[in-house]
């Protein structure tokens, strides 16, 4: 169960300032694709156009054969059950246990019985290795566990695609690598398509099938890590080296 995603000449401006200047990108079914680039280049804006949190000013966004940018609110509501998003912050309800947080979308969007909901929530927590924390409240747990619980909740409705916005930001190295492993497992075991916004070079080197580098509001280069590093391209070299001096010094990008 997986999906294909495509952005065709997508443009988006805010207060007259262009952010996306013609994004063209295909995401293959079942792959883990990282969208990378400097701060403010439009990475999160790009993935938010996929689930209708932002509407592009021009261009088109496809989820399988469905054109997302033309969907009604009702259509987006249905589509979001197929494509979940894990935000940078876990956004769990502090008054609910982890099991209750994971059960919430099942209770809201399905006709399952309470017993079936409880069983499904248990499975999702087991999938992210949190079965021992099911009765814990989020405020009593570390950032890494909360992020894994948010991933479990995103899986509740068996999505074909999961969008991850900076999934390892703010986590210690061990927790970050656990999140990486979960993302990779989703692709390998479930064939879920994963679109990941991240600056984490360790994550990119460890789990990415392909990388799309955004620069000045466009996809500057796309390929697997080995392919990108073979290119004699100063923009690619600067991003992966972290050198402060180079073409990415351009104001606003």
C-alpha cells in the first residue's frame, strides 16, 4: 500500500515574496525521499501543499491521480486519511495517555467498536516500540518517546503516505536514530511513501532513498546521496559540507 506524489511547476508567495518558484518533483511509491535545503527555502511549504494546508498560487500537486490543489474541503478531508503528517512538535494531547492519543483518529474517523479501537491502538504503539508506555501521559515522557507516539498516531488510519517535518530536530542522537529506524521500517515493512523535511545529515546518509535539494525556490538537484556527491556542483557541495561561505549566502535563502 503506497502512493505516488508529483509537484508540477508549483509556485507560492507570502505577502508578495516568492518562496516556491516552480517546484517540479516526483516522489515514487514506497520510497523515503528527503527534501533538504537552507532555512526559508520552502521545504515545509512544499509538503504542506500536498495535504492542502497551503494552496499553491500556480502549478499542480498530484496524489496518485488526484489533483490535490483543486480538491474541496470535503475532498481534502478524505485525502488526509490517506496521507498523514507528523509535525516537528509532537502535538499530543497532554490530558490523554499515549494509547488514548493514538486511538483518537480511530474513534473520530472509523466505526470500530471500543474493543477494536483499543486493539488497533495497541498494535500501533507496538509498531513504534512503545507498548510499555501506553498508559503514560505525554508530559511525563521525553521528546523522543513523544515523537514516536506521534508517529504511531499518524499510522492509526493506515495511511499510504506519511509526511515528516523535521522529525529529529531537538532530539538527542540516540532518539534521533530511533526515529530514523522507524521511518525506514515504515517504508520497508508497510511500503509507506515517506516524504521527510530535514537538515539532519546523519538521517539523510542513513535512510534516504533519494534527496531533493531545494535552492532559490526550485528543486536544484535530486538523486540518491552517491549521485549527488558525484556532481561537481558548488551548491550541493556547500550544503553537505556545511561551509558558511558559498552560493547559499544569497540573501533570503
